[in-house]
C-alpha cells in the first residue's frame, strides 16, 4: 500500500488506532485533531498530591483484549485497581439484601424486549433491588432507563460481579500519547477539519485553513461532529440518519483528595445516582455521576460543591485532605458534547449503518463499535476495523 495517503479526523483512541495500523501498513497518514491534545475522551491528570486521576475513561474491564494487546505492544503496563466495578454497595435507597441483588442480576440476564425500566419492573420483585439496580444501570450508561433498550444489559459497562478492574499505569492516556509518538509529525493537533469533498478517487479535506488531498479518509469523531462537517457531495441519507440517531449518555466525575490511600472500595448513592470508589495506593475519592437527572440533582452546572458535600455524606469513613475538589464534565465540552453513545429505544443505534464506509471514507469511533460501543475497547476496535476497510479499498484500486 506504499504511496497511498490517508487523512484521519480525530485523535481519540479510535483515530489513533486507525492511523497507527494504516501507517504500519505503509500508508502516508495525517491525523487532524481539533483539541490541543490527543486522547479525546481519555484524559489523565496528575493531582498535586501525586495521584493520577482519569477525567474521562477509567476502567479497563474484562474482555478488553485489544486494549491489553495495544498497551503491551506500546510497552505500557496495566495495574489492578482493587475496585470492584461490578459490585457496588448501594446506600440511602430502600432496604435491600445481597441475596436480592444477586437474584435481580440473575433475573436480568434474559431481559426480553422493551425498556430497561420495564425489564426491572417485570423481573425484579424486590423494591430495594429494583432501586439499586436502576441506579447502577442509569449511572453506568449515563442514560435514563425509560428510553434505554433492555439489550443494553449485555453491554460491557453493565457487568455485575466481583471481577477485577484495571487501569494503565501512569494514566490511560498513555495509550494515546504512545500511539501519537509513533506517528510523530503526522499528528496535527489544534487543527479542526470543517469540510470534506469526496469522490470515488479520494478526498480533499479542509483542516484549519489548509486543503489536504488524500486517497482515503477515516472519520473518527463523535457522531454529531461527523454529521456537521460540510460534506460535498452530501452524505447519503442512510448514513446521515444513522449518525443523527446516535443519542449520548451524560456523565461527570469528581475527585476529592484524601489524607492517605485507603483500601479499595465502591459505594453507590441510590437516590443521587453517583458512585464513589477508592483504589489501591491512590489518596483520592473518585466519583462518577451518570444520567441527565443525576447531573441536575447534583447541580453540576453550578460547580462541584453540592456533589462534594454529597460524597462526604455518603463516605464519612474517608479522611478528606485540604484542597479543592476537581470536577470533570463532558456535556459542555464542545469536542465531545456527551459521555458516550447510549442504546436509546426511541432512537436506536444502527450498528451496521454507522460502521459502513461511504466511498473512500471509513467511519470509526466508539459509537460505531456495535456491542463494544461506549467503551475505550470499542474505540480501539473500531479504529482497527476502519483501517482494514481503507486498506481493502486502496488495494482494490491498484
Ligand atoms: C466521563 C467518562 C467516563 C468514561 N469511562 C469509561 C470507562 O471507565 N471505561 C471505558 O472503556 N470507557 C469509558 N468512557 C468512554 C471512552 O472514553 C470512549 O468510549 C472513548 O474514549 C471514545 O474514543 P473515540 O476515539 O471514539 O472518541 P473521542 O475520544 O471523543 O475522540 C474523537 C476526537 O475527535 C476530535 N474531533 C471532533 N471533531 C473534530 C473535527 N471536526 N476535526 C478534528 N478533530 C475533531 C475530538 O476532539 C476528539 O479528540 C468514558 C467516557 C467518559 C466521558
């Protein structure tokens, strides 16, 4: 494939995975990224007390084979957090026993059709278990259960149980940074793509104020950003509809510094729809709130205070250190505008149409990743899939 040029739009996990695979196959790749950093919705930060926190994607969950292979190939290590992502202790809701919770999750393995809210009503007789599981699922998906397909229970983030969770040592964005390093000057940050002219022969993209021609292109932005590019000619109706139908869950995170690193733990606020966890060796109480109603209940648009108070009430056992809470939001981030795609009943994800190429343009991103949607693993898998599609397209032209 030597001598073939490919433009990749977006330097999140999806775009970088695609770009690296294409470059390894001999393509001349240029990656355009609107932000001044790579990683997209994966963004790690070191706090003053030395702890690394994840402002975006955090948990590496069972089945993340591509992420694990990618990290190993890049010389990055995974560490076990000790946090039981799938086994949060529900608090402040109606009373519930552990047996009732286990029975609820077992009953939901065969959820049938309809919404998640309906499946819970139908299959979980215990009011306490219903409330706890509803909170857990709304938090993880960031999306209200009344409009969420019961099929979302099969998604990775909904997993229940005491399986281990991992992170990348030094921060998850180490994967993006290492991929970008391999690509070198091919990655151009602070350069948004605004227009894309395409024909059977190739593309011309407007990146910043430049016009760049290439034989093929990978769009690896969130769905709204892909839709809003000036497409010439316009995208076919089936692709526009699929992109426009993607609904996003909403989520925010909050980090409170602690005096020392406590044992790993995980606690769910049932009424306020957030959970707080600690992990091995990290002096921080991390919290994640999911769903539009959670963001409203916690008054996130007014700052971190109300939520920080709620965390201290939920976890009075932790020894909080001085220092301001750190709030991370994504709904108001112009290059994300949401947390991750949701299985909305009223507007289903059309997995096939989302991932299908249009002429010389392949589409990547977590929302195109089918059963791996919403996750880092899905972003990486989608990038590799898009790279293969571009390679096949270019090979067929020779
Ligand atoms: C709060 C939060 C918590 C999460 N927790 C987890 C978790 O624990 N585990 C997990 O697996 N996943 C988690 N995720 C999901 C995970 O972050 C995403 O699925 C994944 O990072 C998406 O990668 P992507 O490459 O598809 O998109 P992105 O990371 O969004 O990358 C797309 C890139 O395109 C750029 N872009 C957009 N428009 C343009 C344009 N016109 N021109 C140039 N560039 C453009 C954007 O700036 C962005 O960098 C979480 C996400 C959030 C927000």
